[in-house]
């Protein structure tokens, strides 16, 4: 005859598993009995006309109609504006390396420019008009020409 496959340690492990399951079930039942959740209505939250979270439903009299076409998702489209040409003075220009800086006369900002962005040859202290373009390190002057 063969011996039983259940050893003492297997029996102990099974007893511990069973005890843990019973404790877990008892805790679950206790939580269920003591919970104040109640009905679905008790758990509901509403948003009032001011955007505040409240526990009472909103007043239908204060409801406003919104047309679907008036809802804008994302960033609103930028209106077309006539961009005026900026005026500045060439503060520094290195012809051999092909770059320079322009000081904006209106706000004193300094902008980098490259010879590829020149429409005419310029020199230091020349008054110029230019457009701005975002570059890797900030705003760059492009379409630079003498006034």
C-alpha cells in the first residue's frame, strides 16, 4: 500500500490558506455592513452653473443653451493681422563669418541674423527693416534690408 501524499507541512499550509480566506471574507463582510455608501443617489455629485461640485442637482431654470458650432476645442485660430515691418539698427556684423545682430529701435530687443536672411548688403550702424522668425535659440531676423 502507498503512503498518503499529504504531509504534515502540506496540511499546515492548507490550514493557513483556509484561515486567511476566512479572515478576508470576514473583513469584507464587516466593511459591507459598516459602509455608508448606500444608494447611487447618495454617491452622485453635480456641477453647478459656477463650476462648483455640489450634492444637489442643478436648477433647470438656470440652464443656458449652447450651440455646437460655438464650442471651440483647442487653441482658437489666430486672426490674420497685417504684420508691420520692424525697424532696427545693425549693432554688429561679421562679414567673414556671415552673421550679425540687430537692435530693435522700438523695444531695444536684440535679434540674430544670418547672411542667408539678407535681401541687401548691410554694414554696422545701418538702419534696416526686418521680419522675425523662430529659430532654434530664439527669434531670428529674416528678410533684412536697408531703409
